[in-house]
C-alpha cells in the first residue's frame, strides 16, 4: 500500500491497519526465528509499512494541533 493510499484512509481505518500490520510483523518475525520464513524481505517491508502509518498519524496529529491553536505552529 502506497503512502498516497494510506492518506485516503480514515483515522479508524489506519488504526485497524496498524494493528493488523503489527500482528503480521510479529508472526513473520516468529516464523523467521523458527526457520520457517522463506522471504525474509517481508520483515523489512512490514516495518516500513508500520513506519508509514505512524508517520501519517503523526502528521495528522500535528495538523490538528495547528488547527486548534490557530497559530501555525504546533506546541510540542
């Protein structure tokens, strides 16, 4: 899923997708440790997907803080 496709998701959909992706990542890591994973690049791809979702969530949070403050700067 591309970053643009993620942007089109609602907050609830992103939360669900993040949960599912983290669960899948855990399963893949477990399979890797057990020696049952053939495509080890899947770990990196899933980690990247988690990072994309977290980045988008962070951006949305920052945008909402800017809108609430009305100052153009996020308080951090």
